[in-house]
């Protein structure tokens, strides 16, 4: 039997049968960070605790960069991060659907797979989306998240993707990344006496210089660093101009 202040016994029966007496088990919710179901017989104790074992092993995988990059762990990263954000926002744990004693076959995990597929299994974008929804749609508009299914709404996904695309538009006068500018000053400060280098348009001008005079110079070293940082592309060894908007 479970005896903990962090458990909540429900009177409804479950479809899980006791392995000893074959009676229906009762659903008990455990844990302070997310209420997951365990299935217990009043006479013979816990019969199914896959949820508990899943939570203890996988709920914080989203904090591990290697786990986020592992295709097998992307789903658990999404579910764990959602539970973290839910409790952070509401101050009480998310309660999982109790219809299935196996986590990966439950409604919440099915929805989690759907959300991942909407982002082409990009876990980084999926987690940013969850964060965005809590910040932009729940907090600002006082909506209530009653289940993970809220995040699978296509109108929300499309709105996030549009907002992200607009935010990623680079204009001519958009400033270059600060860490890139600092690197240039630390290694090739003389370039700033010959060229203006603060915006993306300035970087395109520097590309034009390198294409004209070659890359065996300080300007060429800066352009190579920009390529290494994925700020610009290179085709057959030649730096490509960045597409900019006015």
C-alpha cells in the first residue's frame, strides 16, 4: 500500500487487474512535479508502476543536450519539458491521462508525437514552441492549459511558425552578432580602421572586398570566421552574399 502525502487515491476503478486476486485495481496519483498514475489493489498493493519508473528515469532528459539530440529521447524530452513549464507556470503539477498503464501508449504521449511531427521532429523548435505558447498565449491572454492537446492546435503552431519567420528576417541595418564583432576586434582590430563592420550590410560589403582582392588578408580571415559560425554560406570556396531586406 502507498502511504505518502504526495499521493491521491481515486475511487474510480481501472481496467488493470490485480495479478494476485484478479480484482480491478484503483488509480492512485503520485509525485509532486507531475501527477502520474499507478495502479493498486487494495489487498495486494501496486500492480502497475510503469509511469513511476518512466518518470524517475526520463522526466529530466530534456536538460541533457545529448538526450535532446538522440532521436529515441526526443519524445520524453518534450513531455518532461512540458511538465516542467506547466508546474512553473501554474504552481501545481500536471496530471497525466490515466486511461493506459503504459506511458508510451497513453493519450499524452500520442499527442506528444503529433507535436513533434508538426516540427519535423526538431526537438529544439518544439521546446521553443512550448515556451512561446506559455509566454504569448497563456500568460498574456489568460488562457488555461487543461491538457497537452492544447499545444497540438494547428492555428497555434502556424502562428508560432509565422512569428518565428518574421523574427528571423535580417535587414540591411540589422546588427551583426555581438560575439562575432568582439572576436573580430580581438583578432583583427585593424580592419575597423579600413571598413565599417557592425551591420549585415557591412558584412556583405566585406564579402565583395574579399571576392575582389582575395582572402589572403585580414578581411579574408574575418569572412572565413563568419563561414565557420554559419553566418554566411560558401560555395566552391567562395563566400556568398547574405540575402537582406531593406
